[in-house]
């Protein structure tokens, strides 16, 4: 895939970039390696100051950065600006809390004194996706840099200007040269970077295929990884739920970022007694959305990020329709330039069609009817994914059943699945492993060192 900025709303190629050569990659690795030797010795209090500066820069430049996101991957501008603001929150969260998360933990043993220390590993490679091009990177970079690691970013090939902007922000914030560098490289160049002895660990957010590829190479080299992969999150609605509220939240849960989110609610599993009423509300709300130019602040639904994403979602929807599913609304591409697909609700999905097993990465709600909560949980758990799950019920025992029995990295009751710096984020099954964010996230890429001191 060429490294380029291609406007998803028009198809116009705005800028192209040349991938780094092997020699240039080596130079960046050398610089990162040298930077680590000095950076690991910087005081944590100094690192927290730099991260606070980064938060201030993100706040100051939210509109400029939001415009780059919108240009490169088509996110409606109001969402792009709030993505930048969310990055400020993760920077401030780790700047404020890293000293506590990384403090030595005394442990009572037979030693005169023993404790657990958290020390950096070295260079950590981050391979990141385009769908939240700033948020995904800052939620990696903030804890990694606080822990004393240095970062290398291989961003998705369609968001090079976002990638370069992130490096500039961190440099302007005061982080030393080499502490965080962007590598403009293609996917095929990642393996050699992972294999380089100076790279000590890697994180990847993206598809199952990319995760398996990076994870297997890192495994051969015995390097830790965190993989945040795909999802097909269920959104279960039971009769006791506040249907109006559930339907309003469902629209955001499915259509935020034009449906291109790993934790989007993708399968709406509805109790049969409220399914018609819920569907009527959902359809009405989908119909009221403004589809348009992502630069327009009134736009709710923009283009998909690339022609490939558009082709994939179109193929999946047409296959479901051909198998007998019905479209309550939408069901096709929009007849306009750019990668636009109509917000779609599919019903009557025949067992065995793609909706039961594949991730739908676009503005398409898949709906299913079930007779009871057991059937809802069985259907929810029947995919290879296990990222998030949302369950709507006012009944305590049903809430407990959903929390206990849904196979997912997160269960949200009467709310949509979302990321929050204070809560760990990650999946199980083919949605990946490891956790980002919160205390757990900063402990993924550290040497948890046992210290024992005798008399
Ligand atoms: P993708 O193709 O896997 O791309 C993600 C990143 O991996 C890009 O930087 C890409 O580079 C790189 N890449 C691709 N193939 C690779 C390989 N074989 N080895 C090393 N790197 C490789 O993912 P996508 O389809 O663009 O993104 C959407 C997917 O990401 C969805 O499945 C979504 O659910 C998932 N996602 C998960 C989370 C989460 O937190 N769990 C968050 C967001 C997205 P190029 O761009 O150069 O190909």
C-alpha cells in the first residue's frame, strides 16, 4: 500500500511519501538506541512535565490536528476534534498517575527489605491503524514514555501526516530527539524492525492477519507483544431496558467514526418481545443522520477511509442480502464521489451468513431476535472475537448473568463500550491479548523486577 494522503471524500491524492530505505531505518534505530540510554535515566518528574506539555499542545492545536485526521481518513470533523481532546486526557492521566503506577512496591518476605521495581525495556515498536489515528498512538505512547521506554511508530500507510504530526508534538513538548520517532515504512518492512535486537517489544492494533504476522515473528524472537485486534461486539437489549435510551446510544455505538471502530456495537441481539419497537426507533434515528462532507461540522456520517473498506463492506452486505436478509434502511453504496456507504440496518439474517462470523467495519447494524437472555449470550459468544459487549437490562440478576457469562474483555451494562484512560482496554480470543490504558497498560512494557536485600 502506497504511503499517501488520499482524501476519502473525493478520491484525490493530496500527497505521497517515499518509504524509508533499509539504511534510513537503521539510522532511526541507532538514534532510538542512543536516546534510550539517556532517556531511561531522566527523572520521572521531568517526563511527566513533557507529557503535560504534549497535552497542552494537543489542546492548543486540536482544530489543526482534527483537520489532518479528517483529510486523511474521512472522520467527521466534530469527531476528529474530540479525538484530539481525548488524547490530551490520556496524556494528563499518565502524567498524573505514572509516579504511583511505577513506584516501588514493598513486599513482606524473609529479606531485610524486598520490593518490586518497574523498569523500562528499551525500544518499543507500535504498529497502528488509521481509524483513530491520534488516539491509538497516544494511548500507546503516553504510558510507554512515562515508563522510560522509547517509541518507534509504524502508522497505517494512509495517515502519514498524522504520524509525522505526532512525532512533532512530542518533540515540541520537550521529549529528547529519538525518544519517539515515526518510521514511514510499509507493512512488509515491519518484520525486520521486529527482528532487530535493539527492539525489545511491540504493540499492534489492527486486523487479525497483521496481529498474527507480527505476533509470530515476535514469538520467534522471544519479545513481548500486545495485540489489539478486531471485534464483533454484541449489544443485547432485554425487555426491561429503557428502549429510547438504548436506541439513541445504539446509533452512536454503531456509527461513531462511520462504523469503523473495533469496539463498535456490530450485532444487535434483541429480545423478541421488544425487537420491533427497538428496530423502529433505530431505523428512525438512522434516517435522521446527516451524511456529507466530513469537513462540515454538521456531518454525522462521512466516507469510509479507503476504497478497500468500502468494497469489503459492500461485498458483505450484498452477500447477506443475496442469502435472504432484508435491509430496514440503506443496503448500498451512495451515488456520489468518495467512499460513501449508506447507514444500513440488516434484519432476517439467515444462519450461516457472514453476519454471524465476520467483523463488519462500516455503518452497518446487524440485528438478531432471541427468545431469552441465555440465547442472547450464546449468540453473543458464538464468534471468534471477544473485545467488548454491551447489555441493556434493569434486572439485577440479568446484569450479573451478562457480566459473568459474556466472553469479552469488557462488559458495559446500560451503556456503550468505550475506551477511557482509567479503565483497562483489550480483548480475548481472536480480539487479541494484553491490555492498554489504566494501571494495567503501563505495566505491559516494563521489566517487573524483583529486588531482595538480605542483612
Ligand atoms: P491492518 O490492515 O491490520 O492495519 C493496521 C496496521 O498494521 C497498519 O499500520 C498496517 O500497515 C499494519 N500491517 C498490515 N499488515 C501487516 C503485517 N502483515 N505485518 C505488520 N504490520 C502490518 O488493519 P486495518 O484493516 O487497516 O484496521 C482495521 C482493523 O483494526 C479492524 O479489524 C479493527 O477492528 C482493528 N482495530 C482494533 C482496535 C483495538 O483496539 N482492538 C482498534 C482499532 C482497530 P499498512 O497500512 O501499511 O498496511
